[in-house]
């Protein structure tokens, strides 16, 4: 095999593998909180929504999506650290499309804008950060202040 052909084949393999990884990530489903309550203008989510059990092994999700019928878009709640969370409204600031969690960041499938788990723009065309909410917790719950 000639050197040029070797590099060409290697580059194509890398590109194909990267495309496959992106496709698999895009197919991953977001976990939606099973119980979301509203009290005194605060959405309430149980911390146990972040616990995932697969084949008797317990792990923690890094993001849970909260959907409440009176909101236009869902809210992504990211677990940032021990008892530390961020809540982000999933409406893109570019043209109002729904943004979706992909791992530890958010992607607007309409035009490709990317945001971090704090709602800050990583890649445009969006120029403004996503809307965020103040979050407080107690031993069992996460409270998202909608005011």
C-alpha cells in the first residue's frame, strides 16, 4: 500500500468513526422526570430522579428534563456537583427551536447552536445564552424558581 493511500484510508476511517459517534449520541434519549410539581411558582423535582439503575448497578444521571404542561418548553436540570444543579429553559435564543440535551451539553437541532450545562453559548449561530433559573435544594428535592 502506498503511503498516500494509507493516510487517505486512515483519515476516512477517523471521519467515519466520528460521524458514527455523533449519530449514536444523537440517538440517545433524554430522561424525563416522572413527577414534576408546581408550588408557589417553583417546579419541584425529586433528587431520586437522577438515580439510574441498570442491571442492578446504580449510577447518577447528569441531566434530567422536566416538562410541565403550562410551560412552552421543557427545562433541563444538570447535576453540576454534589447537591449543585443548573436549570435551563430549552428554547434556543437564535430562532426559538427546542434545544436538546446531548451528554453534558445542549444542541439546537434547528441550526446547530451548542450550549454548555450552564446555558452559555459554545457555538453559534446563537449569540445569547439560554434562559436559566435559580435553583435551591433540600435533602429530597430540587426547587426551580420560575419567577
